C-alpha cells in the first residue's frame, strides 16, 4: 500500500455546443497548469488522471500524470464507482481528489499544506466545502470498499464523514481553495483578473469574451458603500470576506444551500422564495425592484432554474451566464436573461461558484492595498 499522498483527478466532458467547448478548453488548460504546480510538491507521490479526452493524454503524461483514458459516456459516468476502482487497483492509503478544474488558482504552498495535513492524520477527511465539495483529501479506511460512494463528487466529503465516521475538517478559505471553473461566469472572472496560470491565460485570450457587465459590477464593488444584492446559495464566509475587504452595503438572500449534495434536485424539492415572489410580481417587476434597491446584483440563477424544474441544456445555462439571450432556446430563461442584460444596473448571472470562489477572487483583486 502506498503510504504517501496520491492525487486522483477526474476530467471528462462531451461538449455539445460552442459555449461548452469554451469551458472544456479553459478547464484543460487549468488542469495542465495545476499539474505543473503539483510537480513541485515533494510530499505528493503519484498523480492519477482519469479522462475521456484523448488530447490530454500526451501533455498530462509529460507533466508527470499517470493517465487512464476511458470511453464512458459522461452522462453515465459514476464518480464513486470509478474512484473506488482506482483506490483498489493502486492500493492507495491517502487520496487527494478533485475534478480537472476544481482548484485552478491553488498554490504550491496550499498543495503542500493539504498533503502535510493528510500525512499527519488518521480517519480524516479534509474538504473545501462541506455540502458542495470541489476538493476532498481523505484517508482510506479498512472498510472503505464497503461504502457506496456518491455518483457525483459534491457529496463525497459528507459520505465519508457520515458513513465511515471520518473526522471532517474544512480547508482554510482562500481563492486558491474556493475558486472553481464551473460556469462561463468563472471564465469571465478569470479572464478579467490577474490570477490565472500561463496556459489558462492563453486559452482565455483565444475566446474573445465580453467583460462589459462584469467590469461594470467590479466598478460598483470597488466603490464606497454602494448597495449590492447577492442572491442564491450564498454562504457566510463570502459575506464576511466582502465585509472585511470592501466597503459595501450588502443585501443578501441566501437559499437552497446544499441542494445538489443533499439530493433536493433529484427529488424535485428545490423551493425558492424568490421564485414564489416571481410568480406574483413577474420578471419585469423583479428586475425593476433590483434596480431600485441596488447598484449591482449578483445572482446564482440555478436555484430558480431548479425551482421551476426547467429541463435546460448546458448550452442554455451557459449562454445565460454570458448574457447571450438571443441564442437561448428555453423561453423562460431567454426572457429572464434578456431582462438581466437590459437592466439599468449590472446583473451578473452564474452558478454556486459565482457566489463563492468567483466572488472571493474578485475580493482579492479589488481589495485596497
């Protein structure tokens, strides 16, 4: 059994539109930037990359990864089963697991910290988010193979804590440990900021992204005592960070945290107070009211999407994040996005990562020196 820390990385995709292909291009670049950093971590033994993308095999291998190429349909991919297979086949004892772009801004020092913390622990799970984990480092117990791991990585940390009794600890909050490339909004934050690695920077420059709305929002965030609305799965740490480094008046409505890892999406239980209010006031009134109470709105729109049980494609969701409402096929989302784009205040749309890691990165970028 390998006593050291071994990294297990999953990076799979099957893009069906140009906007999904944009995401893939940047995610792959970020993965290769991370492999470059991981080469510098002495306490990391081996790096196992599990992917369905043949173009990653050669560059990842050159950077030291042991690449397993598979042809599993991403729609049928079961994260937990594949992780169990790798751990059994390689007889791993301590594992640092993340998706290919789960931590694109992580530093070498943070990688070393995670490995060191894991090496000094038994029956331990270390994660960057309890309810929606992007990174999970853990010790493999004797009865590990008896546990059914989740189909998606978000709830891995909870499963290890609740079913194996591992002691859970949260990683420190930082842009390196919170930022995730999950939606095109994260590409905008990376592309308009100073933090991405060299390959990621080159990939972002090739996309010709429109940063107009984000830059308008950043101008509000960096001003003094402007009203800013945060809506969606907003956690206390990012509220504290915003209050600590920027001079803002925050109006926060947080709901449905953990909706993915707790199975509320699959069970159809997602319920949004904002959605109920929308039923009465209508979309136009919502955006009218936002412009009355705030100078900027940052909205995790996925809560509303699941509240209304919309059967959306990744393409439609991503087009909404980019404000390209004319190309959206779903009528509800097309109208919602149009009104966001045409709002007199900047309205930034995205997923959970927008109101977590992306906002953290913006705080670091805009904080006065």
